[in-house]
């Protein structure tokens, strides 16, 4: 892991947006340049949604649809409709699966971010796919029967 990423992640963990801005400038990143996806992912993991939105407005990101860890799945744990809409406009695949075959809907359901489940469906998450079937099975397994019914209606 590069020194830049280490410093950026520490700033995010400390909820210090000024530190992050200074670190970005220190390492020569300018608005509109490409930041490593780890920075955005960590903002989502730390539930720093405002910071993540600011980063998405100011920078581009590499590997949004990484086969092992697509950003939409990371964002779903704490994200909302505005976050998902922004990610989609940046090119994120709404129906992407991570390395353990979890989808954004599955991640939102796991984190009990129920409004995100509805938001993802409204934005076009495909229930008639392997991804959707997996989300349906996860909801059934967890006993989330309101979502089982919802997913069946969306099919």
C-alpha cells in the first residue's frame, strides 16, 4: 500500500476531511484527476457519506467495477439514492457482484440499510437475474420476509 493511501485512509478513519484534503494536495492530486478507489471505498466503509460524495464530485476513480470488490457493493452498506445515482453516472454497475457473490441489495439488506434496498430497486436493480435471485435467497435465509415479498413483486 502506498504512503498516500495509508495517509488518506488514516484521515478518513479520523473523520478529518481537512487532513484528507491536505493529503490529496500533498501527493499532487488535483480536482478532476484519478484517485485510487481504495480512498472512496474506505469513505463508504467508515460511513463518511458526505466525504464520499465530495470525493465523487471532485475526482475520478479507477476500477469502479472491480471483479473482486465493485464499489456499488461497498456503498450499499450505508449509501442512499443520491450516492447510488452518482456512482451510476460515474459508470458503476448497479448489478455487480463481489468476490463472494454478494450484490449491492444483499449488502444493504445485511447492513439493515432497508431504505437503500428500496432505492436500488427503484434505480433498476435486476431482480430477474442471478444477482436478484441471490438477494431473494439471502432475504429468506435471514427471515426478512417483507423483503422476500418485495423481491417477488419486483420479479
